[in-house]
C-alpha cells in the first residue's frame, strides 16, 4: 500500500524534473585562462570597457562580452569582438559606435580548440601576425574575420587545413607574401576577402576549385600574372573583385557566361589586354562591370539585350576602338556609363540610356559626336 501511495509523488517529482531547465555547463578553466591571456595581449580604449566583464574567477560563459559557449559542453565556441558595432557596450548613449584596440593576437587563441567563430574586426591598431596555429589547432573553425587592423606577415601556409571554414576575411590589413596554395582546398568556403593588403604573387590557378565560393574579393593588393581561367567555371561566384593589382593577360572568355550568377565584376586598374568578352555584356544578371584603366582593345561587343541591367558600366581609359554599340539602347537600364578616354568613333546613339548621360561619359575619344557631345559636323 505504501508503494502505491508513493507512486503519484514519484510521478510528480519526475514531471518536475522534466520541467526544470537544465543548467548550462560553465566554461572550462583552460578556456577561461586562454581568454585572459588573449585579454592580456590587447589594450582597448579605457572608456569602452570591452573587457570589463572578463574577470578572473568568474564563469566566462556567463555574460563575458563577445564570448559564446556551447551550452552542452561549456567550451568556448564563439569569440566575436568588433570595433564598429551597435550594442550597449560599443555604442552607449552619446558615444560613437567605434573603438580602437592595440596589441596583438595571442597564440593562446589556439587553446580554444572548440572555437567555431573568431572575430577581431575593425580595431585599427592590432598588429603582429595571424597566429599560424590558427590553421592547425582550430579544426572546428567556420568563421575567421580579422579585418580592419594592422596585421602583418604572411597568411598561415596551412590555412587549407580548416576544412569547415566558410568565411575568411582578412581585408584592410598589411599582410604580405603570396596567397597560400592550400587555400584552394577550402571546399566549404563561401566568402573570401583579402582586399587592401600587400599580397604579391599570382592568383592561384585552381581558384575555381572553390565550388561553394560566392564572393572573392582580392582587390587593392600587388598581385600579378593572369586571371585564372578556372574562375569562369565557378558555379556560385556572384562577386569578383581583382581591381587595383598588377594583373596581365586577357579576361577569361567564359567569365560571366550563361548559367552563372555573376553580379559584380571589378577588374579596373590592372594591366589587362585583349578584348572585352561578349559574355560579360550579354549576361542578364551582371549589374556592375568595371574594366577601367587597363589596356583592353578592339570593339565593344554589340551584345546588350533587353534584359541588360547595369547600375554601373565603366570601360573608361582603355584602348577600345569602333563605335558605341547600338544594342546598348535596348538595355533595360544603364545607370552610370563611362566610355571616356578610349579611341571610339562615330555617332552616339539617340534615346535611352544616352539621353540622360552627360558629355563626361564619352569624353576624350578619337572622333565621337552626337548626343551630349553635340551635333556631328
């Protein structure tokens, strides 16, 4: 009888246990020590107090600014500190959402071996190299963002070991050396931004192996050699920026061909030669095309269609000859057009988009007339 009377109580206790939320695991001592070592290598603006919550002896998984943990294991999975952010710490009332941090990235970051996201972005004065151990000791890393600092040295040669990496952003630093050949082994990579550094050497010839890549931003470096033909076959590439380098050779013929998703292409301020591929101008999805300041020659392909929609089309400062393509008048939209400083001749066609453009769009050609340039004589 006693056991029968106790059954409802046991059932209630079991139900209560299910309704009480499980307590998340606290952070490990090793992770806390690693974070404090990272903190010791950095110095932020005194008024920001970015690290004011990072206190020895406390649980780093509980309200440490910029730190996120796996609730099951208690291991640090996310370290995300942005120097330009809109939150209570970075943008309190009356203060700008921007800060400065100096120091360097401690190798202790590699002791956070369950890290999935590492972001130390836009702090302006963090110096030193990207710790090479990042590429070998953080197998779970999916996001690596260190832009907007003053990092120096070369990219870790073994960067290709990060098989789960989807975002690699090291833009706006002072990195030197070549792009590691191992980078093209990052089969999961979707976003690559190495712009505005001091990288030299060639764009990897097998960049096209990155079948998941949607953005490849390598502009404003010192890269040389040709544009790899393999980029023309990348099925998901939407944005490609190779501008302001020292690239030579021709633009790959298949770039922007039918079936691709290319939306913006920046190749300006290089040393490219050859012709403008017709595939770029007939691509209905390409909205931004900047090929200015190169040595491109030949006629502009008369390949525009009624679906062409360019917010920017800049072919200025090349060696292009022939006439302004008549099919451009059939384009659905052309916002900014610049064909200046070439060797074009003939009459600027009538009607849109030419009727809303000014003379600067056609200036300094061999013998263009009509439209905003005035009547042909």
